């Protein structure tokens, strides 16, 4: 698993005009290649009357599915520059379609490269890009006398509490960044004299989304 990676939380749409040609970039989160292909078809149907619907996508932990298309533009002037923006921004699991409505003025190869690159940047500006971090859910089982200490440790270390179960014991589920697990376990053991049972539950990802902590399965 990647320790952390940038991806799309919500896709957006950006538009630029270059010598009367309109370039509309639509950005979408895609987690499988099939999603990317379906999205491209959706955009081609939506903008059926456009001269070109060029695309680029990169899907997979190791970018296993990375493709681009010039869709009739001169070779290397659309798809590859679009893909270069995605790779340059280091964004995973993303697809972008740039739709061009021709304005009657030829842009030349350099002009096309700049226009398609600029459109993707405009689309990303209108999208919410997040950085996901690898973490685990750590279950802490303790008696009621330890709950105050555990809440203090969670707050002091800025560890979100995912859930707390109150039965004859207290079970607190903490979100712990992967690179802090050993340190956090040591702090808890020392603070509670080893009276808290700790169990790694599952791996997950978390991200700051507009000031709020969100948890993801992958």
C-alpha cells in the first residue's frame, strides 16, 4: 500500500479560451480502468458536437492503467500534455477529458500543448484534491478508570476517535497514522502501566478534507 498519495475527492470542470477555441476540462475520480472508460464515453455523448474529446487517465497504486488520447489532434499535442499535468501533480486515480470547440483559428503544435495543459490545470483548480495517508484502526480495551487517560492521549496526539463502545469495559477505536503506531502504543502502555489491551483492527486511509478528517477504506 502507498503510505500516502494525492487523489480527487470531488471532480470539477474548468474552461479556457484560446484564439476563439473553447477548451473544457472535466475531472473525475476513477478507481478502476472501467470507470475511466465509462467516464470518457459519457463525456463524448455529452459533448457529441465538439471537434475533439481528448483524454488522459492514471489508475492504480502503481499507475498500472495510464493512457491518453489526442482524439484527432496532431500527435502529441493533447493527450500527452494532459497526462504530463496529472503525473506532474502526482495525482492518482484520476481521469480528465478536455473537450475542444474549434474557433476557426489554428493554434499550431505549441499553442495546442499549452491550451490542453492549461485546461487540465483549470479543471484541477475547480476540483478538490486531497492527500490520503495510510493508517490503522487501533482498538483499545480498558476499564473505566483508564478512559480519561486514553482521551487525553488521543487529544494530545491529535488522534481521531473513530468510535467508543461502553459495556462492562470501554473499547475505544483510535485512528493512528501508520508511522506513529509503535510510538502511540508505547505512550499508552507507559501511561496506563500496561493495563490497556491493544489490537490492530484494519488498515485504512485518512485525509483532511476542507478542515475535517475523513476516513477511507482505500
